[in-house]
């Protein structure tokens, strides 16, 4: 730069001419203020690492409420059924052979038996009503005189008729001597005690004998007396029953009271006793007399709805009376 008045060369920043002192007109450059020391800027905080959002475990679906299961019923102690539910088994001493038979005739019954060759049935004298031609008959005292006398005491005949088939498939029929029923019993080594005159017929493996009642009370007042029939062995037998038949199986210690005379038969394990009717009015007006028969288990019993003395008593008013 040059001074405008004297032409002296000047610095570009000179405010006055060094030769003549004339102001050059250049304004002094503003002195910038001293920079204010900026407060140290704290470093930006390092952001703590943000943990990844936890992955939510899959929520299992709410279980469907099952229908309430009813509590299992408490099994009650089995109550043995009354008549047709056997809970006692007779002692076994063998197996009775098979027998083909048919009971027919309703209240006037008979039993028809089919015999193979060599098979036999026996009955008291007069018990057979018809038979096929291939059956042989033999009559004897079966067991000797003493056993024959015992059978007579128990209501059967001294002589026994034995029928043996000499050909295959032969039929023989035995009929009851009184209106009522015929029952079939299979013995496997055990014994049956029956009322007098109840035996109809049996296989050869069955022994028929007399049974003496040792109880004074039941012998005098039980309705069957001191003498009964006893059937023992292995085989099939048939009994005559007065009236209709009911079978009962008694548990150990179980008792049944029966009107005197209505006991047809019972297994040997059953206790047979007479018991006096309780109550003065019951004795006088009950119509059952002084005593009842008590049967105590275990064992099977056969009961009948009628007795011969009762039947005869009902007929007596209608029988002709001798005239004077």
C-alpha cells in the first residue's frame, strides 16, 4: 500500500504514513477476544449394554379341566345270596360218573334213567315202574341181613332190587310213591341224611344205611324221630320229596328254623336240633306246636312244603266212617 499524500510505501496494516503521518484510513483489525477455555466436555457416558430382552418361555396352554372322576366305590363285603348261592363245598372223595336221566310228571313225578351196558341202578322193592328188555333184575338183601333190617327200620324194604343193563342205551323208570317231587343229588364221597322213606333209587356206588339221631330233643320233638336214612359214597341218587322242594345252602354258623317234619334231607355237616317255641301265646295259638327244627350250617339242606302226616290229617274228615 502507498500513502495517498506522499506516496510512501506502507504496510497494509499501517494506520498512519511513516513519512508524513497522514492516517491511511485502515481501521485496526479487531483483536479477537481471547478464547474462553471451554469447560471440558465430559465424554459421553458409555451406555451400559442393554441386555437383550429375555425371550419369554412359551406359556403352555392352560390344561383343560378334566371331568371330575368319581371316587371308586368302596367294595362292600360280599353278601352271600340267599337260596341259590353256594358258599360251602362238601368234601370230595372222587367224581361221580356221568348219568343220563330225566325227571318228569310234575306233582306225580318219575325219573327215567338211560343205562349203558354194565351200568346198574338199585331201588327198594317195588320202586321200578317200567324198563327196556335189555335190563336184568336181581333181588337180594344187599349188604346182608343186618343192613336189610336197618333199612326196614328206616322205612324201606328188607330186599333191594338191582337193575343192570345188558345192552347199550337201555331205559328204566322209577316213580315216586306219593304226590310231590323227585330230587337228584350227586355224591362225591360225602354223606346225606334224609327222612325215612325218602330214598327212591341210586347207583351202585351209593350205600344206603340207617342213621340214628343221638340228640334226645331232636329225636323226640324234631319231627323226624330217632331213625333217619343215610346215603354215602360216590354216584347219583334220587330222593322222594313230599310236596314241592326248596334247596338252601347254609354258611358256617347260619341257622334256619323249620316246622317239624318239613326237613327232607341235609348234609352230614349240618347240625340238626329241636328248639322250643318261645312265648305262651305262640305255643297256644301259633299253630306250630311246641317245637321247631333248627338247622345250623355249614352245609346244604333240602326242605319240603308238605308232610305225609299233615296231608293225611287234611284227608281224614272226608274218609268214610264205619257205621254202627
